[in-house]
C-alpha cells in the first residue's frame, strides 16, 4: 500500500494497522490531507479505492502528539465501513494506553471521549477498560519488584499449549532431578546478586508448566531455598499454579500452605472431560472436587482459569461449564479466549479457529461474576484469538492478584528463575516512557541445566542497575 499524506506519520505503524484490522481489503494508494487544523478541531480527508471520507475531531494535540496518526488509522475503518468492539485499538495491553493518557493529564471522562470519538471503541469495552485501570491504580507500585519461578514440566502436553512445558515422561523428563538441583543453585546465586540491592520483592509466582508437578520433597527443597537465600520479608502475596488436578494431593497442598503460599490457581479450562481428553489433558472431576475441598479447608485464595473456544466445544457446553463454576466459592476467575499460537500442536495440526456465537457466553459470564460479586481487575488481548476477544481476570474486592496486574502493566522489574522464565528490567525514562529489557532463561531443561552457570554471570550484569 502506498501512502500519500500532507502530514508526517510513522508509516510502518499504518501498514501494520492495515494488515491487522483490514486484512481483506486491497489498497493500492491511501491518501489523506488536512482540510482544517485549528486550536479547536482537526479535519482530515481520507481516500482510497474510489472511496472518500472526512474525519473531523476535537484538537487534542496540546497533550497528544500523534492524534493525526491515530485519525489516519481509525479513519481507514470509517472509509471501509469496518466496525469492531475494540475499534482501532490493536495493542495487547490497551490499559497501558489509558494509563499514559492519565499521566498526560486527561481525566477518565476525557479518555472515555477519546476512546469513543477517536478510537471508536464500543461503550461496554470502554467501561471495562476504564474500570480495570481504576482498579489497577489501587495496586501498582513501580518501586517494588516481583519474582517468577518457572517449572517447565507437565503430566502431558495440551494441544493448545505454547508455554515452556515438556512432558514429565518424555526424554527431557529424565532431567527432572538435575533441573530441580540447578534451580536451587540458581536461587542461591540469585540471592548473591540481589544481596545489598534495595529492591523489595512484593510478589512471588510459581508458573510453568505445572509447578505442582514437583514432588513433595522438591516442593520443600525449592521453596525453602527461596526463603534461605532471597529476602522475602516484603512479600505481599505468594501464588502457586496448581493447574492440573492430576498433580495434586493433600500432602502437597499442606506443604504449600505451611511454606507460605497463599494463592492457588486451578485451571480446569472447561468442565467438559471429553473435550479435555481430546486436547491430551487428563481431568478427573471427582478428584478435582476433593482437592478443591482441601484447598478451601486450608484457606487459600483460589483462582480458576477457563478457555472459551476449545476445539469441539459448543456454546451449550461452555454455558454448562459456567453454570458449574457458580457452585465453587472462588476468589478469582480468569477467562481466556483460545488463541492458536506458534509452538502449539494445534498450529501443527493446522487448526483454524471457528467463531462461535458470543452473546450468550458474554451474558453468562456477566451472570456468574455478578453472582460472585466479582469485578474485572486486569485484562489483555491476544492476536490470533477467537472473536478478537480479550482475556479478563475478575476478582472479589480485595483479592486481586498484584502479580498479574504488575505483569500485564509491565510496571515492575521481574526476577525470573527456572525454565523459560523471563526476567525484565523496567526503567522509567520519564513519566510516560518506559524502557524494558528482557533476559530469557532457556525453556529446554537440558539447556537450562548446561547454561546456568554462564547465564548467571550475564544476569549479574543484567541486574546490576536494579
Ligand atoms: S497444563 Fe498448561 S503448561 Fe501444561 S501443557 Fe497444558 S497448557 Fe501447557
């Protein structure tokens, strides 16, 4: 697409926008010219493929530097009659944009107007976005840091999985013991790196993989190594993913409780056992319920994750799952739309997402969260996901996960340990600009084991300014 303009834009961002939101439209030449630009308003005329549209808007450029770029992109939707719930917003983290507008000095009302008139976002999505940002702002703390521990093993690999995860009974599963020993060594060396640094670890998160696959003995060894080597005195929450019921037993739950874990994430994804079986994921509802009872007895804050759009699931199946969810006294509920990602077996199988009728599902989710008195507290969007949907975490008041909020907002630095763990160094350049550097541990347990010592030298350098 050739772009002819009488103002300056970052052309590649316009090309990318077209690819994502107008993939089915062939445009040879896109033209835009400024018809009027006063203190009060900006008016541009867009034309392409014999179509013409005038887009006029209040002038926000006292604070917003890229208004005409956004008008050009959103104007393409007008020009080709494209209407989307999220309008011209394409980012994975739309809440970050809202927070930037807040720092620029806009009020929530003004931001709502900008989302409506400039980005064409539907009212319900605007409300969701602004509610989430208001909630996040109660928790965000750029002065703290967080810690992530990745356990890259699972009982089996789910077909949609794109995470750092290997089957425990695969060849790489043979390295399990060495992996745990190496992780403990990494914890010790990280303790050395963090010593005398002023950063306070606010949240600790075990993910993967399925961390609850660790044996009872190794749960104790790994968590005790953390307490012995890392300053966790400022910890506000300690979350452990117990995503697969087939890795859980009473003893493990008691160990986690005794060692300070206060939040567990159970991830059934659906209560439809056949669908899970077809995805290579064992699920025994009876055992799940027994474990849930234990978890509640021990007093954990509980999250449950679900995915909408799993292969083979009908709208009726999904509604049945959410009806079932009502029975569980949980604190958090996280709802994802299926995304077919590189690295998953669904991609290898050339699986294509089929759109399903969304309205009944949205109504059901609303019903469940209202009944549970939950509110949305974090959200992100994913490319290649069903219906271009957003993934939303809901919570009972006061039970929000600060780790999830900080991760999505990329507001705090992260010390990542274990397989596939991503460390992040977040530095504020000024109020609205942030620089983020990443350091990624190998996913593959064998590589993780072999490279750990060398990597720690690089990590020492990486975290030198923490
Ligand atoms: S449980 Fe999670 S991490 Fe493990 S294979 Fe399934 S999707 Fe991947």
